[in-house]
C-alpha cells in the first residue's frame, strides 16, 4: 500500500468513524485484499478467508471506536492479528487441525482389510516358494530382502529373472490369474 492509498484509507476510515456510510465501500475495497493477504500469511487459505471476513466485520462493527489520530492501517491490521490469534487459540482448545494439516498427516498405517489381504498373500506366496527348487526360492528371498549373494551382477539378475518366471507360472496355475 503506497502513501496515497494509506492516506485515503485514513480519510475514509475517519469518515466512517464519524458515521458517513458512503465511506463503507472505499474502506472495504482498500482493506479486504490486505486483510485476506495478512491472514493468509499465518493460516491455510480456507481458514484465512474466514478469519479475514471476521476481521473486516470487526473493523466495521468497531469503526465508531477508531481514533482518527491513530494510523488506520495499523489499527485494522491489529484487529486482523487479534482474529488470527483467536482463531488459532480456538482450534488449539478444540484440538482441531486445519484441512491442510490433516491431508499432510494422512494415516499411512494399513487398514485391517489390507493387513488381512497381505497375510493371505504371504501364505500363498510361501506355498508357491515351497513348490519351487530351494535355489530358486533362496534367490527370490535374497532379492526381496535386498541381499546380494557373492555372484556377478548379471548372473544374479538372470537367476532372479528365471525364478520370477517360475513363480509367475506357479501362481497362474494355482490362482488362474494373469
């Protein structure tokens, strides 16, 4: 906000404090983007909109209390800061999280259904490995664990490829899946 806009805000808010209703629109158009941006620096976007609305409502409801000797922008930003603080305290008391925080803290633990399915697949995989030759099974287990036997890289990769081909064939026979 440049000095000319700041002076206009000072003049319009002083007029609104005196009861001039024509000053409402200029004050709103001057303050709304500033209050929304101010709240957006401290809160997630959706919450910032709500807090900025609360702040602008407080500015208008308390306009008659505005001391024309004070800076209008500082006064309005002080009200916005108080609203941000109030919003954070309420959320903290309720132990609420913002939508963004909830999305960031997405539960990565497996569901009971996923755990049961993983158990079934593990049993089926153990059965298939038991049908394979011991060297093929050992190769796949070493590969799954990230272990690397004392073999040249190409040799180990070829053994893994052959063992996986055999495992896929056994899986198709037992489960009719592709």
